[in-house]
C-alpha cells in the first residue's frame, strides 16, 4: 500500500511573473505516487518543507524569536505584562502547561518536516529519469541538508550537549519515512549522522547550485542593476533566491556549527572559512542599516544571510510579539544597556540604536524592531521594504565567531581580529584586547548575544559551552541539565524512546 504524504501540497505560482517561488496556495493532500510523477512534484514537495518550517511552531515564530530567546533571559518578563504566557518559561518551569505545549509542538513540527525530507529522499533516486539537468542533485542535496539542520535543532533543544553528555542517548535520528519507532541515538551518533548528511549535501550541491556561479551576486530585490544583483536572474524560479533555500554555503555553515558542537575545531574552521572566503555575503552597508526611510532600512542585515526562512505570513504574529505596547515581549532599558554595554564599548553600536524603540510604559521598556515591516505596504510587495520578511537561519557573522573560537589557541590575535571585523561592521570602533582565553570567550559570548538577539541562537551557545546564562541585571543561572535539556514529549517516553 502506498503511503500518503504528510505535508499539504504546496503549489508554487512559479509561472506568475509578479510572485516568488514560495508565494504559495495550499491545496489538498495527495498520494506519494501522484506527487512524485514529475520533477515539478518533487519541487512542490521541497517547497512544502520550507513552508512547513516557516509556520509558527517552528522558525516562523517559536524557534526564531520565541522560547529559546526567553530561556536565554533576553526579555524582561513580568507577570503584569505576560500576555504571551512566557513568565514560567523564563523561570525554567518545564512543567508549565504553556511551555509543554510550545516545546512539544516544536518537536512535532521538526519531525514532521524531517519525515517529509525522508519521503523525498526515498523517491528521488528511483525517479532520477524524471529530472532534467541539475534538478535531481539540487533536490536531494537540499533534502539531506534540511534533514540534518532539523535534527540538529532537535538535538540542541532536547539532548545534552556534547561537552556534558556525548555518550548519552538523546534523540531519534530518523532516516526513513515510516510510522515505526526509531530508537534514540546518542549525542555523538546523532552528530555523526548529521555530518554524513551535510557532507553528502555539499558534494551534491557543489557542482550544480547556482549560488556557486561567479556571476551569482546577492543584494536587495529592488536592485535592478544586474551587475549588483543576480539572485533572480534565472528564468526558472526554482533556481532563484538560493539563500531562501538550503544552498551549498548553508551546508558549509551548518557543518561549521555541527563540527564545533562536536568540538572538532579543525573541520569547523575549514567550513566557516569556506563561507567567509567565498565573499558571497557582504556586510550590510551602514547607510542601509541606519536609513531613516523604513522602505530602505535593512535592520535584519539581509545580504549577510547565508540561509533564511521566508515568513511573509508572520507579519501579524511579529506585530503581536513586539509592537503591542506592554503586551509585547519587552526588554527594560537598563537590561538593554547592560547587554549592549552602552556605557562603554557599545555606545556606538548600531544594533542597539536600530533594533530597539522605547515603549511608552512609564517603566523604561524597549521593543524589538528587528522585524518591523512598513505598515502601509502589502505583505508580498518587496518594493515596499528593503527586502522580504525572513527568519535568519545562518548568517555571516556566526562564521566569523566560529572561526575566531577555533583560531584562538593557535593565534589569539587573529581570533580577536575576526571578532573585531563584525564589531566594526556594527559601528564599534574599539578593538578587543583580552588577556586570556577565558576572557576572550566571555567577550565572544557577549558579542554573539548582541548579534543574535531575537534569533533564538544564543541559548544554544550557552549550552554548548556549558556556561552560565547571564540575566539582564547581571545575575546568572548556572549551567545545568535541568535548564539546558528540555523534556521529551510524553508520547516519546511512553513508546520507550529513552530505552
């Protein structure tokens, strides 16, 4: 009997000139046999995975600016203003009903998307004759890359870190489309499987990914000069906007992350430097970052995104999170001043100046403006804003941070210079001058926290390094598995997944 596909099939309006490949219309469920009769069917299935990831339980909300940032103490949450019901999450009460719902939905969403990666992978080789030109290797490479990417976030949430539990059973690494229980892999086993998937993705994508072409140049969508912008030059919409997909450099960047998590600094450095040395992702111009015209402002540093999820449907959700006065997720002025070190080195930091706006609450609260959209524009009108609404997944600055961490033991000065490159791009003119590795790592974590604010990444850095989470008043929460390891959903435990 043929299995039924788990995703709602997404029909891309790829043949409409005014739309992008991921401007989609949900249709009905379709059988696996019917879906994979054509190359377009595989493309639709791959698009469906990205659309699934863009939903609110995954990177459209929760895993980008949702509960991992709350766990990292990035917001000033008080009971009187807790309309998002995050107070108990900020207190690490993992028995709270709202928290259980959030983390269980994230787990289910990750594995739903993983299941659909596996469905593609189980069919793509046997249907290779359906593909023309580079389609087979692109689809297979993206599916392998996404399978690893999604498993890695499941591991970073629900398993111990490599540093504290390398041999501990953590998550199921699912590689087949089945309803059978997959036993848990250890942290090391999981990381090795991710590395294998990502290396395979790199090999498939290297010769075929349009982003590898010397003529492929990133910029803003409303740049008409083809010498500056070629991301949409292909006549095939499936080959456009490769940064909205798991592209070759996303495989490199994710490998850098995974190798670093496994404490393999040699391979982490090699992959991070491959991204940096490609020079595909230029640092955002100051004039774009601080532009007073919202239509021309680039708060998210779009050109630096190596891979990101296209989330136009999340405009209203973002508004509820950050721009509803005291009902928003806020940070106190004092907390933001502490985090961005505004009394010292951070006094010229453009991130602080551009990402926060005072809320008239009488208590000095600030609201995040990183994802603000032009309120007078239609959601899908890219000319109304500098770039489309994206949820950052992998960005250039992280590669500099990874390279710096991996370089320090051999060359502390070079490590500091790599961090200073990012600081300079953000308006900080004072160079690092650390006297020890511990001091350097403390500074690196502080810089990463500033950079990744509202992106869900800094919690994972605290966890990987087994460092205390720093509160907005300067206090700290000591490293502990009771904080860093989220409980598996009950149905996973009931089916014996921990055995």
